[in-house]
C-alpha cells in the first residue's frame, strides 16, 4: 500500500516547504511581560526580588542617607565635637518648643538656670521660661576645617547668639552629645565597611585557593581556619589590641582596629567560598568551559565567582553589624579607639558606670544610632540574602 | 565509623599544635613581659625592688631563655597538665581558674537552658506561621536582641533591678557573701542575682537561635515529604515534630560543640560590666596585665574544649544522620 505513495527509486522524495519565513518561537510565544522576566539578567531579577522586601529597601535608604551624611558632619552638627562649654557640664537635653506663651515663634529652646544642689553636689539645670533662644538655620557657629579643603563656620542649624542648644545634653566636659554622635558616625560607620572589605578580600583569596586547588593547600588553609575559629573572639581582639603601642597616633590605631576586626572575621567567609567553589566546580557548565579550553582564571572569574557573588555580598552585609558592635565593645573596654577620635563606642565609655545611668541617662543616647544601624544592616542583609537566589 | 573517629582525633593534633603556637606568639607580641612592667610599677611607687627575687622568678619561669625554648617548656608543662603560674595572683593557674569555674558553669548552664527553652517554641512558631504578624513581631524582637549592645543592657537591667527589687549592684551575690564558703543563704543570694546576667547573655544567643531554627525548619517544611505526610492525613503535630523538625536539627547538633568552651568562659564583657566572679574577667585582666601563663593556658584550655566540642558534634551528627555517615564526612 505504502509503495503506491513513494516515488520511483532514484528520484528525489517529494516534500513540502513553507514559503513563510521561519519563526522559532511560533509555538510558545512569550507575551511582552513574560519576555521581560525570562530574558532579564540575574542582577535585574535580584533587584526585582529585593524590591519586594520593603523593610530591606527602607533600611537600605536609611543607611544610604547615613553614609552620605558622614561626608558633611561638620555642616550637620551644631557644634564642633571638641568645643567645651564649661558653664554647662552635664546639662540635660534641652527641649525644642514652638510656642512661647501661646505665640508661635518657630523652633526655640528656653535658657537654662544652673544651680548646685548643696546636699547631693549634683548640678541642676532648669529651663528659664523668660529667655527664648530661637534656633538659627544656615548660620555661623564654631569654625571648622572642611576635609582639610577650606575653612568655614556655616552650620545647618545652631544656637541663638549667646544661647545654647544641647538637644541631647552635654557630657562631663560640657561637650554637646548630639554633635559628638554626628561626628562619631564617621568612624563607627566606616570601621565596619573597611573591616568587612579586608575580611572579604582575605576570605575570597584563601577560600578560592582552598576550593580551587584542593589537596595540600586546602588542608593547610582548613587547619588555619580551624585554629582561628577555636579561639574565642573577644580575647583574641583584646590580645591583638594590646599589642598596639601606646605611642601610635589615634588615626593609626583606628586603621589597626579595622585590620584586627577584618583579620579575625574572614574565616567564615573563606569557608563559604570554599564550599561553594567545591560544589560549583562539578557543574556541567564548568566542564563545558574546560572543554572549550578556558583557563582556570577565566573559569573562576567569569563563571564561578558570579555564581556565588550575591551570596557573598549578602553575608558580608550581615557581617558589618557584628564589626560595629565589636568596635563598640572594644572601645567600651578601653582597648579600642582613644579619645581624640570619636566613635559611638568611645562615647559609650562615658556611660560605663551605673551612676551615669541613674544621674545622666542622656549619655546612653549614642546607643540609639548603634541599635538602628545594626538593625538596618540586618534587615538589608536579610533582603539581599533572599534576593541572592532569584531563581528560587 | 571507628576509622572516621580515629582520623578526626589525629587531625586534632596538628590543629592544637598550631593553636598553641599562635596563642604563644600573641602572648609574646606585646613589648616587655610581666616582670618588666611589675618592676616598673614598683619603682614608680617608690618601693624597693628585690632584684634577687625577680631574678629567681625570671629563671624559674624561664624568662632568661629564648622565646622558642620557653614555648617548648610551656608546651611540655601543658602536656603534663601543668597550666603554669599566675604572677598577678601568685597562685597556680589551675587553682585560680578552678575557684571560679563553679559559678561560671552555673551561669552559663542556666543561660543555655533559657536560650533553648525560649528559642525552640518561638522558632517553631515563626516557621509555621511565616509572614504572620506574630512572626514579624518575634523576628523584630529577636533582631533587637542582637542589635542592643549587651553591656549596655546589663547596665540598664542592673540599675532597674536595684531600683525595683533592691538587688545589690554588681557581683553574683550580695557583698556580705563574697569570699564566704558556700551556704544555703549564699546560694539563694546567687540565684537572686543570677537572672540579670542570664537574661543579658542569653538574649543575643536566643535571637540568633530563633533565626536559625526558623530558617532550617522552613527549608524542611517546603519539601515534598512534608506535603505528602500532611496530604495522607498524618496528625499535624506528628507531621511537624517527628519528621521536619528532626531533620532540621542538624545545625543544632552541629552547634552543640560550640557550647563546651562557652560554658567555661562565659560572656566576658557582660561579666566585666556586672563584675561577676566568673572566668571571663579573669582572662581579660590577664591579657591586659600580660600575665601570660594565666592568659595563654586558659586560652589553650578553651581551644582544646572547642576542638573536642567540634569532634563531639561531628560524631553525634554522624550517628544521627545516615546521610552524613554514609558520606563519611560532616557537612556543616
């Protein structure tokens, strides 16, 4: 039967050819919306997923604003962080009012009446309702040197002439706590970033070496990591911090502390890099790259690292808060940064004593930015971690 | 299995040797030694220095030898169970640490127990009610536990305990019991004071434990066998506790090893703020005053405990989880 349909032997088979141009996607055509998703790059997908985590986005914006603000703390702080007000030692926070005797004046603070309680020898300050000090904006106050570029004395807001403006009170030398917090952000926020950058680099290098070469290198690096992890962190920090000579300038101490924090923190990251490399090395696409003759450097840099970079960034973000807290703890013990430099940890050393909690609770306020920043980094890190695997 | 344990124990030896070398180097790095600072201090106070005694002590502890020789002397002592001598306290390290270890273990044990008791129910609740208000609230509370510097929390709690309950400030007991032999009244006083450090130290641990339990349990709950179990009508409790919870506990068993050194050292900074009679402040003080045998031997002791702890958790994991046993290595 079938032989009837076949052409005679030797002659070409008859077949049908469509005249229309070929469209490979004619069967399952993607809508425009689908195409946008299916063809999006990995980073774009991650961004979409990250955007859904509202709290993480808000935290990211909050941190962004903070990091921008540390560029301009001279401008933002009402006082210079070292200017002392001997008549206002341990002044409580001054409240900002808007109305004076039913009349709108704009933001202002009342003057302060100072008296010494002869029984307890405690300094007492009371608002003096008769003196009104309106807050000035974009005004001239304490002179400062802006990043060593130019001299200026313009502040975003400052106290009235002959008035005071201690929104968060003053410390034992009569220095404005708010200004010191604003200046302290510069050190506290960057210490985490630099420390994480160091540990990130070390983790990538050592984890990469161990994961890619394996064998004896892997064994040695694994042992080093185990040794570092078997020692408790805080004593290790202390021991390393104790090595620093007292003669070092505060700036050098600052960099040394970041290096110490980074040197101890890299082990976790290196382990992560190693295990990721070990598992990704077995993937088919790596084999394909090898068969096509790609060099190890290209395979690691072009194919392997992008595969887990997002995870690394997420875990690095989660490591920053522990560094900030570490600096706070070290400074609190008196082994971290030293006074001419101001950080939130240095500010909190003032609050070491239980009497402070009882008498001058406003000296605890530097803890608030610490808590906020640590929370924000945790939320941001959570969001990044969720977004790190956009295909899930 | 036996071979696996044997291999693990063999690997411990180079690790501990490396650790001891590192610890000794760190101890040696600060300029000078304890005797130099001790002499300088005496001279600053205008007191006469008994040169002969110092020389004798220096010789006795080998400070006239090179650091390498001293390292081997110290190491040899450690191997024979001799932890060395504390210059600051003028007594053997083992006695000094031993006198504080009871309270340390008491506080740490209570802390760990509290951590587990709080973290497990909350972690399971958070995982089974993912993205509910309860989950968000508890997650936030947990994060707060991480974010608040715990020395600060210790200060504030101590203040309010004093104002509200009249608890005496600092220490693990009322001042009149300090240095007294253990008695019922002293024990009660200790219990009265202990809740502050237990809460403060436990808070951060609880928070991270909750997050780990939540994440691990969530992973298991999404797997198909859980869905199958539920679809086949297994009792919800059984479908949660018997299978997913059990297999999500690998991280927990893996972490048991870390508890061992934690119990002995405790949280140092909180202990300093609260001036607790635990080993933590002792260690920190020794590090600061270059009391090197005390600091070094104690650090080594902690490192040994860590390594043993890791070994225990690896063995426990291998026993519990056939996947790891068959693979022949731990997946942590």
